[in-house]
């Protein structure tokens, strides 16, 4: 029985499992890089194709890293307000470096540095951490979780017939549900019989008057 042994082993020992998940998470984040002149450019940004068990296992790691980047955004904004815009090594920068403002900036930026170090420990790739904090964190700033989705593929993997799945970020290729337009019904045509009766009911007084004017009454007819 597997008491307190959560997660999938994926046919690997624990160190190999951690390395596999780090590589998959970094590969998904690195697909967002600017790879215009890269020989190994990703086919689709923000998407990788892997087996279904691996996708389910790596998804919590990716979302945990994005949450770390999201929570560091307020500290980064506070540090940017206190940062010195002068060139590093210049006289202005040296004066700012020796002022109390630098201490305030260092306190404000400390949580950001700690968050980046924590993400680097989880991913093991500096480029992936850079993309995580500069692009993915601000992108999902207003989204409280659920940053990725898993889409099962119908075709199995060649070789071992493993079930394949797509792991991708949400917000780019989302399905938009559109309500079907409400049908506009034309006015129903009045049947001929009903129209004839309505016309007869509406024209009956006139017809009586015309009969009274143009034809003799019943008493005159009897006298004749």
C-alpha cells in the first residue's frame, strides 16, 4: 500500500523524477522566448506535447512557479519606484549607493530576489526564470490560478502507444462561446377564412345601408 506516497513514479527513481519535471516545466516556459533566429524554435508558443501522466504531474509545478512570480509583482513595483535610473558605476549611482534611499530599495527588492532564487531552485534554468518573472508573471497578474490546461490527443504516441496530451498556457487560444442569434419570426399570415369573416363583420353595416337605400323594404314588397 502506498501510504503517504503521492504522485506518479513514471518508472524513474526520485532524482530522475525531479529532473524530468524540471525539464518539462522549463521547456514549457522557454517556448515563450523570442526564438525568431533560433534553430530550435518552438512550433507553437506556450505549448508542449507530452504523455498524459507527465502533463498531469508537471502542471502543479508550472502553476506554482507562476504563482511565485505573481506574488513578487507588488514588491517589484515598489523597488522600481525607489530605484536609481543612473548608469551603474557613475557618480550619481555612487552617491545613491551611499544614501539611505539605497537601503530602502534593498529592503523593497529583497522579496523579489528571494522569489527568483526559489524559482531557480525549482526550475534550474536562468533563462526560464527570466521569462517567468518578466512575461508570465505580469500576464497572469489578475488571474488567481488555473494558468495552464491539458488537452488529450486522440492519436497515441508511435512506438509505445502512450496516451499523448497538450500542455499549454491559457489566455491565447481560448474557446469563445458565442450565443446563437435569436430567430426573428415574421408576422403570421391571417388565414383566408378568418380574413373573410373579419371583412364581412366590418362591412355588414355598410351593406345593410346599401340594401336599405337601393332595395325596397319588406312592407313595400308585401304591398306590391
